[in-house]
C-alpha cells in the first residue's frame, strides 16, 4: 500500500464573509506546489463558526460548493472542509469532500456544541462515513465530535486516518491537544486535527494547534497561533507494523458489553 500525503491549511477566517474567504482559500490552494493527495480546510471555512444561518447558509448547488469541486478538479487532489448547508428546511455543519473526478461525499457534524447554542439551530448527523484514497480508509469528523470516543471508535480497524476539522478556542486548547493524541493511541490510527487561528466576530481567540499524530501518539507536526500550510506524508507500513505488533484493537469491548 502506498503512503498518503496530506496538506493542512491553518489560517485566520474572515468573519461571515463567504466571498472573501473563498477568494483567500482559492489563492492559498492555488499556491500549493508540493505533490499532495488531500488538502484539509478548517471548520466552517467560508464563514467562521457562526450561528447566523439565516444569512450564511447555502444550498448544495451554491457557489461555495461548486468552487470546492472545481478547485479539486483543477488541482488534481481531494479537498475537504465544512460549511453551513441548508437542505429541506434544516441547517447542517457539513463536511464536503470533493474528488478531482467530480465525485463528492458529505458528513454532517454529529455532536452539536450546545454551549454555543449550535444544537438549537443545526441538525446533527446520524452516520459515519469512510472515504477511500490511495487505498487508505479515512474518516472525517468535526470539532466537538473529538470529545466522544464511542462515535469515533475504530472498530476492527475500520479506518486508517481520522481527520478532525475545528474552530476550537484557545481557552480549551489543552483539551484539543490531549484528545487528538488520545484518539490516535486508542484507535491505532493516524489522526490529523486542523484548527483555525485569529479572532472571530464573537471575540473568541483561536490558537490553531493543528497537528499530525501517528498511531503510537507521536506528534509528527504541530503549529500554534501562526497561519501555516503544511504537507506531511503518512506511512502505511509503519501503521500496519504497529497494529500487528500491538494488536490492542483485537481486545476492544463490544458496545453491547457496556452497561449504564
């Protein structure tokens, strides 16, 4: 199995300005010269993490979605990020994963951040997905999902890489960093976390702390506060060797064994 090369973009976002954010990411992605298989954008990359769905939500046939698909086709690599989608009268914090051949996949954020009122405005997702890229099985999640190990559990090595995109505030950065490592260790998988930096329209500050972590919990890359475009190659061999040498996944409890 071949290795997987991923590029993460950690940057400030322009508050509730879809056109300017799309223009910014168009330039950032357009400037990527390194060979890569996947580019990862932060949560709600076109608006910032906002509850203003009346003005910021867009349907699936809107310009931001079309831009994402066109950019993937033009650059020849997969791109993923979340945006605010309106569908059937409901609002979703939705990851849209686009492929150069025109295919796309979606994942709706499962765990809605009640402390910001997200649960009162958005509808939560009900299904995990696994996306295949170069033989790798990749499972995407959004921000608050990181805190819930049952939802992110890697049953029978169902995925090789978990990607968490986020708008995770600086004041809880210790939890972000700790939980990213925990998810990697317990699931014997690579974990990537892509967060934003800067300050949003609600005056929340973001420290970034985007990271790439291997299945043993080793931090391969970490960047706080500064904007960065970073490319990392993940070794499939290293992961499979570790899973064979330390097959903790074989002793995992079944969900039916858990008693309240």
